[in-house]
C-alpha cells in the first residue's frame, strides 16, 4: 500500500510500505477513506520535534471502512465505517475507566516508528474495541456529514478539552489564543458551552472569518505584550477563561498574562517552549489555575458526535484545502506556509 513517510525537516514522501495485517486478536485492519494533516504535524515537519526519525509514518487523524477484524473484536465488523481518535486505547484499564484514554497502559499513538499512520491507504488498529467508533449507516455516504465528523478524531475534541479544562460556562467571557484548527474549534466549543463573549486572537482574515462563523464576538490582532494589554483593557481585568491552543512561549505568556484573577487557563497546544512563557508569579499572586494537556478525545466523541449528527455542530469549515494521498507533501507545505488552515486527505 501507499503511505506517507517522514524523512527530514520539510521532507515527507508518499511511498510503498507493507500492507497492514492482523497481528493480535484485538486488532482490526481499516481502509482509510478520510484523513487530514494536523497543525501538530508541523512540529516534526519543521524539524522542531527532535525525536522524529527518518522512516517514521505520519498521520493521526483518520476514518475509514473496516476490512478485517481479529477473533476477539466484538464492537465492529467488516464493512463498518469507523472513526479513530488520535490515540488508541483498550477501554478497560484504570485510566480508560477514568476517561483519560490518552494514558491507557495498553495504548499509543498512530504513526511514528511502530504503527501505521492515518496518512496512508490502510491502518492496523490495535485495541479496536476500545478505540474505533462506528459511524451510523445514515451518515456513511453523506460526504458533507463525514467531513463534519472527521474533526472528532482530534481538533474538535481538543478544542473542547481546552474549553472544559478552563471551566467555560454559560455567560462567561473567554479568550482563545491560536487561529489554527484547534483554536477555531475551541471557539466552537466555547460557544456550545454557552460563553457569552469570545475573543479571538489572530491576524489572517480568512481565519477570523471562520472564527466569527464559529461564535467569536471580538477580534484582536495584537500579540505578546500588546495583545495582553488589549485583552485586559477590553475585559476590564482579563477574560475568565483563556484557551491556549498553540503551545509555544509566546502563546503561554499571553495566556498567563491576561487571565482574570481567579480564572483558569485551559491549555492544549503541544508544548514546544510554552513552559518558558508561563508567568507563574502572576498566576500564583492572582490565583489563576492551569488545567489541560493532551485531550482524551475518545471520551468526548459520543456527545460531540450526537450534536454533529443532529446538525448542531460542524467544524468542517476548517478544511480549506483537499488533496489525494499523493498530494500530502503539498498539503504539508501549504499548512507550513499558512496558505491553508487544515488539509483534508482522501486516499
């Protein structure tokens, strides 16, 4: 089969790799029908994720059709259309039962050195029963609905995790730092939870247009100290909840510099330097909480999927470029150049 393989900074290639097969009785083999490129993929694409090695597979957001299942798999069967959260999990360990599936003792992430990635034609899915979520047959052939379901694999659940972690409630004022797909989905999540005022930080008009569509009420183009000052002025002391959706030094400095006394920062940006920007002295003095981390997307899928299927929730506008599998390298370039927000891949 064909799959995307990382080689070096700026160098991902689509090439032939071994076909996946059942190894353990808890496995399934899934033919990928939809995948995408994540903003977090840009960390290794830019050479900033030093652990990444040549030959590793890429892609952790995908959905498809089950081709084969192991003898122990009970919840899905051949022919089912399924989606997969960005980490697989057994669904039965202590941490899965606590809805922290990303800490599953038998789990891991797609791609990398040992696993198939979603940016390919097929995937061997370990722990199929605990991981794969069946898509109802009523949605199985609706391309618009499938595009709305695909963000459940990561960005919509991750944006939701930021909002949940920050304690967003009805009537609140919320700031969202980051205008990528996760930040835009965090706006959508904050709106869904009843936030009254949502301040979006960004400079690119196309992204701000989607932010407005998703529920943002205010827009700030200033960054760093100027952005903090603007937020404090607009809110007369800072937003009650700040959703940090980038993961770098600047974004965390902004989040910890503007949160309202007694407020909470929900952080979900993959941390590449964010610890350096953390204003711990201000947080300590102003009783500002910091909660979040890697999103347990599997825990959020049922509720979010219900709203997507009911037509109440649609994050698909974040997909502003579509490519076939051979176009994945082009998609990485587009996202790295910020000429695309999020690239949809249809193998």
